[in-house]
């Protein structure tokens, strides 16, 4: 008896096929939110009336707009990492199934 059934391997493969586009979309969103965080920081620094770059940066990092941007970036990264972990788990399940079925074939042939 194997630890991963044919049905489980098939289900894992179907999961990979069905979720490829969603994973790509999550990666796109992660990249976009990273860029938006940088953009928000630059805009907030430009809006600051402070005299030095360090003061402008401090004002930007303390702004509500920057807080919203980094929160969105963190949420996007979390969603992408969760989806990627599920993808990796499905791939691992398929690999275990392949290894087990290969071993079973070899034992039957011996």
C-alpha cells in the first residue's frame, strides 16, 4: 500500500493545472505592490516640507499612505507564499507517488 494513492496524485496534478493562472496573478500582484510601496515612499518624500533627505524619508515612512502601501505589500506577499506552498506540496505529493509507483513496479518485476 502506498502513502499517496493514484487519486491523490491525480488530484494534486489537477490542482496544479487549475491554479497556475491564479498563482501567476498573485505573483503579479506581489510585484505590483512592491513597486507601489516604493512609489508611495517617493511621493510622500516629495510632499514633505522637511529640509533634509533624512527628514523627508522619516516623514514618508511615518505617513498613512506608506503604512497602507506596506500593508498591501505584506498581504500580497503572504497570499503568494501561501499559494506557492500549496503548489510545492502538490508537486511533492506527485513526486512521492511517482517514486512509490516506480518502486512497486520494480518489486513486481523482480
